[in-house]
């Protein structure tokens, strides 16, 4: 099982790769692509906040 940091880095890399590929293919302007990418970015932010909150509770 990968650690929390590894999961966050992988998820960030996938989001960045999607931005790059969709930008190169010139489909980044489509509404559904924007919704998918920005919702995944929001989920990443929520996941990172949960990690920080759990770590602060443990200490």
C-alpha cells in the first residue's frame, strides 16, 4: 500500500499530465473537460486537507 505522500504525488502528476495532454490536443476549452479537471483538483485539495487534519489530531 503506497503512503499518503505517494498517493498525493501520483494524483497531482495525473492531473498535471491531463492538463498537458488536453492542452496539446486543444480540447481544454471544452466545458466537460474543465469540469473534470477542476473537480479532480478540488478532490486533491480536500484529500490533502484531510491528511493535514488527521496528522494534527495524532500529534
